[in-house]
C-alpha cells in the first residue's frame, strides 16, 4: 500500500510539468472568436462596434492573461463597457500601466496620457484599462487576467 501511494504521488508530481494548459497567441488582426472572448471576459457592451487593433493571449500557464487593444465607434465611455460591472467614472488621469509590454509593438502605451484604472471582475478576474483620447475618438488598451 505504501509503494502504491508513493508511486501515485511521484506520478502526480512528474506529470504536473507535462500538463498542456493551452496556447499562446498574438495578432494585430484578431479573429471574431478572439474578439468575442474579449467582449465577454472584459465586459464590453455587445452593441458597440469596435475595430480590434491587437490581441495577445498567454494561455500556456495555469491562468490566462489577455492584452487587447481596440478602437470603439462610440465616443461615450459609458456605452463601451457593461456599466453594471465596469464603472468608468472611477477611472483617473493620468494613468499608466505597471507592465508596458515593450515587446509588443502594437501595445504603444508608453508616453501617452491615459485615463484608466484597475477593475475587479466577477469570478476572481481583473483587468487594467487605459484609454487614449485622440482626435478620431478613443483607443482602448485592456490587460485582463484571471487568478
């Protein structure tokens, strides 16, 4: 019985490093499925039209993380997010991201004066939102992760 338990324990420890949690992905042309996941996980209003500008998923670890950059057609921040979960009135300016992700060329937040903040989401998930106001409207940067 002892050898059986020891064998099971050793197999569990050995196989843990072999688990496949998922894939990492990065693109400046996100698919409809990638955008749909961002809309759902980041509580983006489904009726707002948006142009995706970049997507990076770290899916190979235990917890996923997503960087998503997009341009919404709406110029009213209260229309972009599900306001029952995301309160844009709590965002502050100036705001900077803790991790700038300099290896992502499209994640160009450095040197920009952003409006933003950190949002606690349901199901032990969080996101950091940075909003850049341009002459054409908004460009929104979101770093989402689960714990």
